[in-house]
């Protein structure tokens, strides 16, 4: 298969073309699904002239079977369970609570590693564009949408450079809008769509967030200077 994207930044630049209607709007926030979605989201935020933030989703695993994923927990401690699996295996509520509790330390560690002392951006009444580097199943994006919905945004846009067509269709029942640049019939490995697909590091995420903040401050200074003039 011919790889479509050189790397995540190239994918983000292409995805931004599909989000042109949100360019230069003051009510837009771009959220990168960490880790791999952050470089993609950085390019989207840069093109749209929007602030960038990060959202973290971690798997919730069955207490006695760590290979069995029964749901996800996202930024803000929002948990989304796979009710089909939970019901089929008849997990009691106490077991589910233990599984969720065990996933929280890793979620908090990642949040602290990425943000440091950076305060999460307010999403209330704003358009939140959630960006990942690809969506093979809807599990991670589903958890992210639920977490963002708790912050009462005006609109949620789920966006990815590549996603299985069936996944995009399912996400339309969760998000207010779904934007996927490429929608193959099936998508087993996201990395096959990239020539360069190395893991995104904590340092890279921190650097991208800092760079985004700097760009926003510089842009705000130019606007003020023009207004004063």
C-alpha cells in the first residue's frame, strides 16, 4: 500500500484543509489525543490559528486479566466502559470500580508529564476539535468525546487524517461532526499510512504545547499592535 502521509505533521497539515471553516475563529480549541494525536493537532491548531491542548485516554483492563480491555478512562477521570463485554462477563460494580481506579494513576502521570503546571483550557461554550493520528476503532475517540462533553462545549468535532469508514459512521452518533481525510473500508494498522511513525515522546508533546502557546501570544501581540495603530 502506498503511504499517504510522510509523518504526523504532514498528516495534520492535510487534515487542516478539511477544517477550513474553523480558521481564525475565537471560539475554537484544538485537542490532541495523546500521545500520537498531538503532533497532528499542533499542525491543525497552527493552520486554524487556534489554541492547542491535550487530552489523555488510557485503557481500563479487567483486574484479573490485564489483556482484556473493558473500557477507557479519559482526562477529567471520565470512564467509558464496553457494555457488551461487561454484560457478557457479568462483572459486578465493585470489580469495575477497581479496574477504573487502577487506570487512574497512569492517566494522572501522563497528564502531569504533558502539562506540567499548564492549566487545561476552558471548553465551555466553545468548539472543541478532537484530533488523533488515526482511528481504527472508535474506543479511544469515544472516550475523548464523552470526556469533552462533560465540559459543556458548544460543539464537538472528531477529526483524524485516516479512519475506517465504519468507524467514522459510528462516531457520527457521538460527536456533532466527524472529519476524516481518508476513509478506507478497513484499517488494521494506522502506521501503514505513514512513512515515518515513531512513538511521540513526552518531551515532544511538552515542546509542542509550549510552541503553540508562544505562537498564540505572538499572534495576540500582532493583533493588539494593529488595533493600537
